[in-house]
C-alpha cells in the first residue's frame, strides 16, 4: 500500500476515534494485551506506516507487499490483528505490527512525508541530491527520501517526465531533479484523489501496460536498480 492509500485508511478509521477497544483477535493479539479496554485516540500516516495511537500504547503497522485491511468485512482467514469496537471490527492482514514508544512517534520527520501538510520541498530536494550515483528508480523508492512512494507512483511519474528509470540522479539537470521531486508530491495527491473517486486504475498511463500510450511502441518491462523492483518504460519516450 502506497502512502495515499494509508491516508484514506486513517480517514476510514475516524468513526472509531475516542472509542474503547472492547476485544482483540487475530494471530498477534496476545502480543498486545494492553489494547483491550484501551481508548483509540487517533490514527496517522507517515509514508507507508499506519500509526494507531491509544491512551496507553501506540502501534505501527506496515502492510508490506500484500497487506490489507477490512472494516466489518472479514476475510476467510484469521487476520494478524482484530480490533473490536462494540458491533464493529477492524482487521489487518499480511502486515507487520509492532508497539512503538511516544519518543519514537515524535521522531517521525513529517517534512519529507509526501502526503503531509508539513512537506518541505527544499528538504526533499536536498536529500535527493545527496545520491548522485544512485539510479532514479532506487531513490524514488527510498523511504528515507520519499516516504509513501511506491512502485505505481514511481513508474507513472518517470513516464510523465520522460525519464528512464536507470538514469542516475547525477545524470539529471537541476531543473529535472526539482521537477521530479515536485511531481512525486503532486502525483501522490492526485493518486489519493483518484483512489477516493474509485478511478485510480483507469488513470494509469504505463503501469501494467504493454504499449506506450504516446508513441504506441512496445513497453520495456523488467527489474531495475539495486532494489530490483519491476519498472515499465518506453525507450522512445524515456531515452537512456
């Protein structure tokens, strides 16, 4: 789940704020006994992290590659964690969950979170330019630079700006570097709006496509960079 999807999840959890956790379930429930009877204060997102804050504890949930959640709509298998609020239940599947301290919560840097109102363009550009010898495809996926940016956003913004995924940061002009940072922010917000309107997939230009929507050439598809994440690109529109 990319950052915009986590923001939507925090919004879906708002009806449960200030409610008492009446019961727990799931394969990891025994690790968090303090949550039973706790008051659910708020939920926040930082990048791909979902932060659940209670009156006596806080959890960090990362949905990894295939994690998901359900609200009053159980799957046919046991979740990692189930939170019960009266007749309602929130369930988290295929994710990593851990308790974090108040100190750890305060250490989150909201100035680089793509979906945060505190996002600071200058700070992100500074971090971006510290990696001149790294491939663009790797730096975009670096959660210490672009928290919340995932593979969909990576592919879409590189295509939009005509940048080959295997170019190095140092290969880009300062103007292109700034443009890529800005597009990461702008597309993340657009991603959020499209997903809220249930039109996200129809707006993909290159992700999971076979033909370039501009020149109609066959797209290149392969694992790129040190992270070996799948990239989609057009050799004509995104020359190396």
